[in-house]
């Protein structure tokens, strides 16, 4: 399932062009500012890769053909998730290599800030940060049509990031939801064992597990239509 997903994604000329544009923009940004803001532009690739990961197979009828084979729904579902992560990792590695070559050839002034070790750290942080929205997209894609999972993700983030209302009850509820449903983790600090970041990383692991479990439950119980929706 993971291999099929990767072939499906990288076999789309439009998607490859979109990823190439992101890689070029990120490379240009790194040549100008070094690694100060991480791989901020490249991180958007997770939305391109993760959108409609399940719903498109449902609407096209491909999923019904796949599940006619001796394969469980959970195998399909988690294969899609692994495929998203592998495709994202390949894109990040390609972008990092491209940035390293371009910066060292065209912008020697920024080369000191983009050593192989620094790029490896930025790539790892971006990958871990992208794994979480990928799980949320997978969950929404099990029951929302098309790329409406992107809209669901956007609404979720908007709701849990309501502005501070002077300590109101609603804001305290959304703050608690934000910390537990979409925890923000400083992976650089967490990997160095700092206490606050480790606690956030623990919440991140728990929330990620919950989203994947919910995706499995919803997808296992869903009645699939035959033919196009």
C-alpha cells in the first residue's frame, strides 16, 4: 500500500511540478536567510501529499477493487499513512540536497549556516512536525469527500487557536484543546531532553495515536459506495 501510494503521487505530473516549485522556493529562501526559519516552505508539501489520501480512492472506485483482495482495511489505511511519510521524507531529502548544492555554489555567505549536520536536523524537525497533520488529514479523509480533509484540518486549527479572550472560560477550554489535540513541540529541545519540550512531545505522541486509532475505527465501520460518488 505504501509503494502504491508513492507511485500514485509521484506519477502525477501536476503534483511533481508543485513539489518542485516548493523545493525551488525553499532553496532560494535558504540561500537568502540560511536555516533561521527551518524548512518552512518545504513543510507545506505534507498538505499536498496528504490531501485526499483515502477519499480519492473511494470516489474513483479504486478502493473497492483493492479491498476485494485479501487485505484488511487497517492495512490499507496505515499503508497510506506510511506512504505519506515516506513520500514526505523523500521530498525533504531532495530539497535539502538541492539547497546544499545551490547554497554552496551560489551563496557561499550562507554556506556556513547550512552544514550537512544542520540540514539533517532541519529535515528531521520538519519531518516530525509534518507527521502530525498527516495523521489528522488521514482521519478526516476517511469520511470527508475529495480534499475536504484540508478544510477539516484548517477548521480544527482555527478553533483551537482562538485569540486570548482575557482569560475567559472559552479561551481556557481552547487552550487545553490546543495543548492536547494539536500540541506544538520544539523538536530541537525535545531531542536534547529538555523537560517542557519532552512533556509536549509526550502529548504529541498520544494525540497522534488517537487520530490514527480514530481513523482506523471510522474507516473500518464505513460502508463504501460502489462506482463514482
